């Protein structure tokens, strides 16, 4: 399962999200929203944003329990 983490430099919530996603075995791509005006306009005040298999699943904090359920449901 692949995930995109929309992030920005100096975002401690983004760092936390990255740790959780890696711990759950997701293949992670990071995109710095400040390097792309469209991404910054779309996600400016809600990073981190986590997209999993093409769907936005989390904004702000990543709920580890919901993530585990989501990943378990995908495996079924």
C-alpha cells in the first residue's frame, strides 16, 4: 500500500505522522507543499495530509487506531 504525506519543513505533526506511517509499513512518498503553489493553496493550514491509495485519509493528526483499521480492512 502506498501513501503520500503532504508536509512542510519544521512541522512536528508531520514528523509524527511520518513515524506512524512507517511503523505501519506503508511505502511513503513525501511532498513538501511549500515547493508547489497548488499544493500550498490546497493544504496550507491542514498539514500533515495523508493520502493512501489515492484517497485523502487524514488531515492534521494521524489516528493510529483508525489507520490500523483501514490497513486491516484493505488486507481483507
